[in-house]
C-alpha cells in the first residue's frame, strides 16, 4: 500500500512501524493513496 505525504506530495511505498515520517521532507502526516477507479452509484 502506498502512502502520500501531505506536505510535499511525494509517494512512499512502505513505512516502518516505529518511524512514521516522510523520507524526503520529514513531515509526520501521511495519507493512504486513493485508487483511481471511478465508482458507479445508483440513485434509485
């Protein structure tokens, strides 16, 4: 599962459990990358 840094926007493929920081800028807030699949929702 890939993660995205909310500060610099770069992707991190994996993170260590004891050290959660961006590898590039050191920011501590990472989010899971969302899939690019469009979902169909019924309106009935």
